[in-house]
């Protein structure tokens, strides 16, 4: 190749490289707008997942208290009046909830109720209530325990405890059905 042609070719390549360096302001703005839109979509979803994890704690704890009451009744013939009686290894208070259990009635009319109550400033998550009651089958005196776990329909309100072991009270819905 002629030297003149080589020189022009090199100048052409160098000129092209200098023109293509960097981004224009419009390109940068488009990228920033796209990132903003994506984060606006993702952030609420992320925060919702954190709240679901907090609620999962309460759901698991109240469900465990229900199962503990059923096991306690099988062994002792009555329901336990305190969380420590049940031997389920659950703290009565965590960062988000306080847990309690109570019993009413006696014999086949006995009912055990377990609840969660929000602690602190976290008023965007739901509460849970559970009940264990007895059903007498047929003419025999054998009783079967049934448990129900209910979630409040509104966030930040007190747990609605079912009074009968087979249906949730108004203001709550059954969980795990």
C-alpha cells in the first residue's frame, strides 16, 4: 500500500475512535431513568417481603402454641395455662410480637387460646390468633382436639381469637386451610 493511503487510513481510524469515546448526556439520562423506574418497582416488593417474613414468625409461633396445647392435653388431660407449661421452647416476646396463651372452661368444654400482639412501632403487619377446642364424637366420652389458626384481615389491629375451634371470628381469616 502507498504510504499516503496508509496515513489517511490511520487518520480515519483515529478520528473514528475519538468521535465514539464517552456517552452523550441523553444516553446517561435514559440509563438513569431506567434505573429509577426499576427501583420504584422493586422497592415496594422488597419491603413487602420483609413484612411477610415478620408475619411468618407469628404464624409459626401461634401454630406451635396450638400444637403444644394439643400435646399437653393428650398427656395431662387439660390445657396448659402458660407458654412455659407447654414445653415448646418459644419466647413470650420477640422484636415484633408478644405471645400469650390462656384457657377457659373445663372438661369437654375446655378451650385454649393463643395470640400474638404487636410490639414497638411495627404497625404494618398482621396479628394471629389460635384456638384449640375439643369435640366429643358419638356417645362415647372420647374427645378429639381440633386447632384453628386465624390471621387478622387488617394490619396493625389486635388479634381476633376464635371462640370456637372450627371457625375464625369476624375480622380474621383462617390460615393454612
